[in-house]
């Protein structure tokens, strides 16, 4: 009964309680909750055999926001025609090409521009009465290697940069309303954000041209399409330092170019908005305020909110996600007068780039989730559901270490006796190296074997955390303090078996070996217990992280087992739990 009441609260605000499809969803949720095993829940949610109806009778999101701001989403060739296109047309007013306009696909080979796929998307979108946003003229990812190869002369790089930007912007002139001219040029959490040049990512464009590449590409885009609004677009903007560096960059460039074709050079800042349910809307609000104070337009350009794990959402996770969306949309409504648009990054959980953490408004059968109702009508959703958050505890993930002392060798069969622990939750806007681990223990040591796949194997960066490496976090006493205590430690090993420790004294007695093959490597470690005498059923604080470097030697991805806040290096309270079993 309780379950029905809970689920009903999700839907009453939109009068869908008696609707057949809502009934189907309720059945799915009931199965999830009544049957205790998460795997069953996953099956219910993932059931792809249900017809993709496009939820024809849900209210239109874009209609609800008509007097506030255009709501958008992404489009790919698979969306052309059928229920997916109908849904896009019904709910969204402006679309972004998810990949088709990126440099790699438009100019994979020098001077050969391939516009066919992007043109098809643009034509269909405009014909259906929606608008099109261009994405993206410049990025350090998904760009062809030839365009800014290391060692290339500065003039040649400038020529490549401006030719690409001008040709592409001119091609779509009059058909796109705005452009992400530059994507993700600022590093994460820059230590000195007042100096925006020092905060720039050491990307190929930066290396070949220097910080001036930014002004150069914006000028090229303005020249080729004077009517399009030109945006700088980045993620993790709820980080104060990153937002400040972006602020300083846009401020200076616009002060130096106040009249680039009748207006300042940079028209807008795109806050991508790849969030998690724990993202604090206050940080988002602070960033909005900061950017608005520059007088530029601000848009939310790639919104999604990760929840759950392994394509599975518990009732609590669905609710938390609904509340996170409701809080964000309530905030966006408050800032409607200055928001250019709010664009979602993915129509449904099945096709989202983050499919494992189900971040979209619609589920894998294109049915609306609580996230949808939260976004549609934030005030009612919060009034009905916010009080229920306290019912749900946020449990960290728990894994098992089996008993046994393996050789420091990948070949020891003992490893196979321990269950695998997946390290595949991404916490940057890039899905790079990931992996899995097996853990064993005896009275003196913890042993781990961590296999990393899809790595670029690069250690060029002087900072060890920017190299391809694995990290193990231990809170031996499981005190869950929010700062590092004596029993806490962070152990890092790169693919070349170079080690780093936080704090450094924990290095004593630590042993490791690494086995490399092509784009994967396996790290085997033996870590002495320093402060506890472990026994059967002891629980210790534990986490795992994989740093993925790009071919240019910059950390481009972080995959974790449990702690998605990215603060494990300083906050053991975020760790997961490891149970020592026999
Ligand atoms: O959603 C995009 C996905 O299909 C691509 O595989 C991925 C890698 O290039 O890019 C995704 O979109 C990115 C966007 O273009 C820029 N911001 C981060 C997005 C997620 O990586």
C-alpha cells in the first residue's frame, strides 16, 4: 500500500494517475520495490521489449516553459523519423547536434568538409518548426589529429583553426541560431582562477597557438555568421574556481573586443550542467549570478542528472533525481529573464552518453520518469515529494574482499576467488579509462588487482594524478571523517609502476607490480594494514579511482567505484565500504 501511495505522489500533479501508461510504470516500480534484489529492479527498468510509444499523452515540456525559456535537447541520425523525432518535436523547441557538427565528423581529412549528416539533421529540425544550435567549432576532443598536431607551426595552426571555423559557420549561416564556438578550454578547479591564461587547458590548440587562439576563433565565427550568438561552453561550472576563471576570460576578451560586428565578441556562456543528484543548486545559482553580471546571455546547454548505477534506479534514486531536476528547474525559472535556453543532453536513459547512470527525463521505453514531472512542474513536485527525501538513506556501495594471500602476480588463480568490483562511474564529462578490481586480505595485508581498459597510456604530465593511473583509498578504522586521519591513505600507481602516496609515510611496506598490454594494464598491490588488526567481517572504508590521461597528457576522465563527488583525496567520509569475508 505504502508503495502505491509513494508512486501516486509522483504522478498526481499531472492527473495521470488513472492513465494506462502510468499504470504500467507503477507495476514496474512495484516489482522493483517488492522484490528485494537490485538486479530484478534493473530488469524491470531495462525491459526493452515494451513498445516505444513516445508517451504521447504526457504534457509538452516546451509548452510549460513557453513564457520562460526555450527548452532543448540533442539530436542524432537515429532520431530522424519515428517516435523519437515526434517526442523531440513535442517537448523541445531547439536542438543541438549531439555529435554530427564536431570537427572530427565535419573535416576528418584536411580540406574535405562532409556536411551530409549534419545537413540532414538541420533540415529535419527546421522543417519541423524547431531551431538549431551549433555544436561545436573548437574542442580538444573529437577533433582530427592533423588539424593541430604537435610541432605544427603557429601560422599553420591558425590557418587550420580559422578555415574550419569560418567554413563551418558560413555553411550553416541562417540555419543555426547560435554556436558553441569553443568547448571546455579551462581546466578543472584551477588553483589561480584570477589568471585565466594560467587556467587554460594545455590543449593542442593552446600548445600550437597560445591563449590567443580563443579570440582568434571567436572572431572567425563572428565574421562568417554575424547573426549567430557565439558561446563559450564548459562543464563543472558549479566549481567556484572554474566559474571564476571563465568569468575572467570572457570579461577580458569582451572588454578588448566591445564592438565586434556591433556587439561584444562573446555573446554567451554555456553552463553544460552534467550534474549528479547531490549537485548543490546554490553553487549553480552562484555561477549563474557571476556570469549574468558580465551582461552576457547564459544558457544551460547539456543538462543531465546522474542517479543510480549499472542502468538501475531504486525508488529512492528515482525520487532523488526527480527532486534534483525540480530544484534545478525552479532555479532556472527564477533566472528565466536572462537564460537563453535550457537544453537536455539526451532524450532517454537508453541513448544518453551516461546510460549507466540513467540521467535523462525519459526512461528506456521513452516513458516519463519522476525526473520529467519534477522538471515539468517543480513547485508541485517539490511540495509533494521533498519531505520524503528523509525516508531514504544514502548508503555507500559495499564490496567484499575474500580471504587469501595471493602472489604479486596477475597469474595467481587466487584472485579469481574474489568478486569483481566495477570502477566505471565517470565523474568528468568524458568516458575514458575504466576497469575492475578484485580484493583479498589476510591479517597483515590488503591485496588488490586492478585491471584498466580503454586507456591511452600517457604519463607526460608532471602531476601524477594527470597520468594514466589507479588510486586506492583506505579508511582502515572506517571512521568516515571528513578529513584525512592517521588511519586514512591514498595510494596511486601509474601504468609504469610509479607510485605516489597521500600522505607520504604510508609508502612504507607498500608493494606493487604492473602488467601492460596495448590499451590496458593491470596493477597488483600489497598494502600493509597500519592501524588495525583485521578480522572476518571487519568493515573498512574503501574506494577506487582510475585516472585517464589523453594522448596530450591531460587527465580527461576519472572513473570511480563509489565516490562520485570526486573528493576522496581529502574526504574519507565519501568512501564506500569493503567487508573482509572468509
Ligand atoms: O554525447 C556525446 C557522446 O555521444 C560522445 O561520444 C561524446 C564524446 O565525444 O561527446 C558527448 O557530448 C559531449 C559534448 O559534446 C561536450 N560536452 C561533454 C559531452 C559529454 O562528453
